[in-house]
């Protein structure tokens, strides 16, 4: 019995992972058309050695596909026309709170699909949106109307400063609340510090 398929399968996983790692770490929803086509081609190609094709030829072709993808991506950085061709451009679908029906129709993008995307962004009403774009990766970029934008930390700090100034003008002698560092765990800091602030359960480390 021919057992070559065992080492071929293991080698396909290892080399395939390495090749795709070089290609990048974007999810399917973030890929351009060129990236999607090449990834599908690599996926179909990698399984060929199991059915008897030459495994090294397969890896060579896969490497050429990835190198082609890298050349395309670097070319897009240098040449705007290539970026427009391979990646596409953002399309305006909401302008000044009004749907751009022509662009929606051209992109075959329904209002129901738009509402679904906005709901995923916690936007409950289209009229709350000042402008929105359909991005090349299919995601929605949007800007809320001024009165619907959430307060930022800068807004809160500015408000606190105004309150303190008002209290001083009124002659209040009460001490202002002091700021302090939160003792809560911050999972973003863990990445920079390369360690957990609070050790996770031993069975999930």
C-alpha cells in the first residue's frame, strides 16, 4: 500500500501555512478581488499532490502565485491606476443624510443590505448618518451627524474643565475629583507587555 499521501499531507499543511502566511493576514471580508482569486487558486492547487501530482511543482506554482500577489500589492502603492484597477475605489452611498440611489443601483446594493451593515455598526436610523461609503472590501464606512456622534474623552475632559472653571468663578472651595489609573485588566496592554495582568485559567493558557 502506498503511504506517500501521509507525508504529502503533512508537508502540504506546513508549506501551505508558510505560503499563506507570507501572503498576508487579511480575512476574506478584507481581501481585494485579486487576493481572493489567488487564495482560491492556492487552496485548489495545494490539494493536487494528494491525487498524484508532483508535490514540488505544486509548491513552486503556489510560491509564484504568492509572489505575483506581492508584486501586485507593491505596484498598487506606486501606481494609482493599478490600485483603482485591482482594488477599486470607495463609492458614496449616503450624502448629507440622503441615499445616493444611483450609486446603490450601480453597485447592486439594496437598502436592506445597507440597513444590515448599519445595524452591525449599532446605527439604528439611516437619517442619523451624515455620509456613508461602500468600501472595496464590501464594508461600510460612515460618519454620523454632529448631534448623533458619541462624546469622546476629549469632549468629557473639556466639559470637566468648564465645570471646574465655573466652580472657581462661583467661589467653590470643594476639591476637584482626582484622576487615577484604573486597576482593571487591559487586554491591549497585555500585547505590548507580552504578559497577562491576571493569569488566565490554567486549562485555557
